[in-house]
């Protein structure tokens, strides 16, 4: 039986991030340009949250919210799920599924080194099915 791969095999390295003091409009524009759905939120180089396109859609659905003035730190999810690069893939995806997380931030020595998203999980599943179940 093959060993369960580590999350680092499938994570996206050096993810783009956004400062906590940027506006939601700036974040939405940045996400569109990068073609990403999640942005780690940093304050003084430390993770304070994660902002998803879903967060942006939800918060801007309120009529009294102005994305040009609303700050990312007011819209992001605080205390995001974080793990280390050596975490077993199965444990990470189980936690994501159980808690309905769209992404996991990968930290090494308190530094953001990667992100693992639902899309990365689909790619991992596809590769594992092909390599482990291929007839």
C-alpha cells in the first residue's frame, strides 16, 4: 500500500495575499485579475483571516455596504483553517469536508507558504485515482 501524500504535494505555493486595510473593492479587483477565489489576509505579515469571493458577494449584498470603503478585515473570515506542509492529505480534506472550508492556508514557521483549495483537492483526487486505481 502506498503512503498517503502530504499536503505540500498538491498545494499552490506562495499564494497571493492582501493587506487587512485594503478595501473589498480592491480585493475583488485583485481576485478577478489573478483568477483566484481566496486571498489570505495579512496584518503586519501575519495571517489574520482569509477572504473569499463568496464573502465578498455576501457582504456586498447588503444595500448599506459600500465595497469602496469597507475594509477587507471587516469582511474576511477570521481564524482560518491553517496547517503545515507535512500534514497528510486525507486529514486536511476530511477537515475541509466536515467544516465546509473552501481553502486551507499552509504555514511553515508562522509564515504563509501555500494554499490548498477545493480545486487543488479535485486535482489531487484525479491524480490519485489515475495512479492508484488505474487498471
